[in-house]
């Protein structure tokens, strides 16, 4: 099965009449996100008005688009993998972060992205209020164990009124009516507010929900430590960074003379990587890409670097890292090197050995760096 192939999403019995496709790497596949599934169950008999136009700020695999086509739904996603899936099914799709959006909607839907951190959840709650028209309705789903009660109270402060509509185990769905037009804080406006920190002379840009937003992670530090000791000069080399996040690895390579291409699935990560390069006085190409989907078919590089993700939402997903490895093999000539860092418990070695001869590596208690030379 090819990574790019689409497959039916497993739906709960009440939604089995819908036809919905998804793929590895997309939240809400192979089955609906549990909080989103509870939200859809509530909306089958909505206790508050459900009118169009409808906006879903966290579309995932697109079930709300399939359920409510008559409400002119707009589905928002930041993941290139998800956007590809949604576009292939003919949905009205917008690529954006919540803070970039403008407009007014009668109904706004949100499944809280708690795995992205508090700042990302705050951002989507603020945007949900701003984008709901006065008199309109916002439905919010989430997990009690991931701060739902706190965010519910925060949302109710904005909207003026709201109540929890459904409880199922640890999951919650709440509904809000927008009774006030004024905002409670000046940050409720359609604008990006980048943060920034320094790392080895680089100016790393950050946005809510982007990997390494609080600082360079320990795995990336181990990879760069290894590369600094073992990699020959990068001057003039073509270097590919797969899964760039905020652009730390690719910018590090560019600072050592490489001609870099950075691939990132998350739109926030793309914006951060572009700004990291710019603010660090470096040049490079940043592509919003589902692994290698944005690369020309026969693109070739001298070296490939990566810190692959292995979670999508709260689920352990290895298919994405497997595709990272396959892309590295396609993008390298014989003898080219692929450097990958991973948690020690992830058994990537058998996947790498399909295409690469494994050579020097290091590890600590938590992470390992693997180096493969293309066969």
C-alpha cells in the first residue's frame, strides 16, 4: 500500500451512511478522533442552532464537511496531508492557522488540539469567539484529562454564556452562544505573533503548536552534536531536511554553507521555518509538503537530515517515519548519507536497512542517531 493512497475512515454506527476517506498521517484516521466523534453525535440532534455558513477550525479528515454540506461548510486545516485528503473529496478547504482567519460564521466547530499545547488551544478558542457572529453558536469538544474544564471556562468568559451539552467518559462537548461583540483582550485579531529564541547563533521563530516552540528539543540537539563531530563540510552541498518544524536542523545546515530545502507538513512550521531562515540571515527553500509531495519527482540531494514525528494527535503512527525513510532513499544517490534521530524504543533500523548501509551512530538513555549510506 502506497503512503499517498486514500482509504475509508472507520465511522461509528450512527455515521456509517457517510463516505469519508483518509490516510496515514491525518488526524481522524483510521477512525474518527474520539472527541470529534462525540461532537458529531451531538450535532445529529443539535441542542443549539446549527446554521450556515459553518466553519470547522479543526477539520481533520473532514467528517463535518460530509455531514453538513448544505450549510456551506468551510474546513480549516494546517496539515498538508489533511489538506490533500480534504481537497481530493471536493470540500471547501482553507489552509490557515486560526489567528490568520477573518470573517463571520453562524456556526463554528472546534475539537481542542490539546496535544499541541496550551498556547495552541488558547489560540483556537480566541479565534472561535472572534469568528462566530453575534447571535451565532460555537460547539467545542475535548478531553477532561487534557484541560477541557479550564478551556470551557475561558471560552464562556468570551462568549457570555455556554454549557456542557454532553459527557461521555472523559470526553466533553460544550455549546456557546455569542452574546457580546466586544473582545476581552486585544490579541483577538487576525494576525500572527511570532515568538523567538536563539540557538547556536540562529534566531528560531515560534508560533503556537509548532514543534520546538519552547526551545530546541533534546533529540535535535543530539543530532546536531553528532553532525558537528562527524559530518564533513556542508559548503555547497544540497541538503534536505524532512519534517523541519521551526527550521532548526535546516537552518543549522544552511549556516554551514549548505543549499537547503526544508519540508514540513504543518503550515505553522512552514511559516516559522521561513522566518527562522530570514531572521538568521540565511537562504533556503521551505515547502508545505506531505512528506515529499511538494518535491519535484526526481529531486536529488547530497545529504538528508531528519527528526521524524511518530505521533499524530495522541496516536502512535510509524507510517509517516517509514515514508520519510523511503523519501530519503529516493532523494539520495548511491553513497549519499541519511542522518536520522529517534527515540531509542523506535525500531527504525530494519526500515533503514532496506535502502541503506548503517554506519556510525550514537545514543543516550532517550535518543539515538542513525546514519545510513545509500546502497
